[in-house]
C-alpha cells in the first residue's frame, strides 16, 4: 500500500479489515477533516518545543501486512525490548506487532465475570454497538486536531477493555505494542469502559528500538468511568530516536470515579 493518503487507501484499510460501513465512513470523514486542517507551524504554544522541520506525516505507511504469527510472545518480547511486568503479576496480555495481534490471553475467571479484552479491530466486529457508541464520539473527536483526524482515518490497532459493573480486577492487564518497519505508522487506539464500582489497572507499552527512518506513532486513549469506577492507567514508551510519537489521552469521569 502506497504512502499517499487518499480515499482509496483508507477504503483499502477498511476492506482489509472487513469493516462495517459506519466505520469506513468514519475513516473517510476523518481523512477529509485531516486534509482541511492546517499543520502546526511550531509557533503555537502547544507545539513550540516540537521541531516539525523534517516531519512528513503524509508519507507514513498506514497499513503494514502481518509479518509474524506466533502462539507465544517470548521472542517478540525479547525483540521489542519490553520492560513490563512478569506473567506472574498480570491477569491479561495482548501483544501486537506492526498493528497485528500475535497474542491475546485473559484469565479464565475474568472471562466468566464478563470482562472483555481484545484488540480494537476485532471489537468493531464482535461488539459493534459498544464500539460505535464510544469510539471517537464524545471523549476524543476526529476534529479535535489534525493528529486526531489522521488517527481516526488510519486507526490500525489497539485495545478494547470492558469491565462490567462491580467487577474488581486485582492484577494488572497489559498491552504490548511493537513496530519494526521503517516508515510505518502506529495508529493505536485504547478504549476502556469501566462499569460502576469496577476497578482495574491497565498497563500499555510501546516499543520500536530498532527503527532508523522517520516513523510515526499517533495514538489515542479513551477511558470512560461510570459511577465510583477506578481505572489506574500506566503508559510506557521505548522509542528509537527516529520515531515521532503523538498521543491524545482523555477520560470521561462520572460521580466518585477516579
């Protein structure tokens, strides 16, 4: 898939993922918003410490064919130089390389209690009503900025975590995201919905230590906390020097939630 971001490229992404019409339309609308919004100049207060002189977001590769299929993630973990918790200290793990899921496991008792933990692309198919309601609608919107717009258009990986009302998860759940393709784009989206009186610690780690060409990570985190819910979010990064990382993190917090 070429680097130029056109309607055809976005339609191909939606087709490869077999996405429903509403998701394809959201992508295309977001691409049009992206093209209409100006790029930051670096003079704005928010961006005055960012050097955009060599930055070429339009040249990123929004979709990368899967390169690796594994049942366990030990080799990927070593290759990506992740630093997260050991298996004994977690109750769920999701690993993605170049936007594709290579490992996903959740403790059996949490499945029985209604916890949902899967990659965001699968969630679009399996839980369409939830995703359509919460994904890039109220918390983060495509027209918030040029970067949220292209994120929504090119979204190609990430996590969906749903904790039902009253469920307390006592060990952390983690996601590990790795990129090893020069010029690639990580458009990962984390969507967490915590039911009333639920509790969870979620850890996600980004890693691309071997990149030596301009590569972009443009991610977003949306967290919805219902009454008295508690979400402890931890984000870790291990980037090569040629990676530009942009991330938007927001939460909608209801009464007595944190």
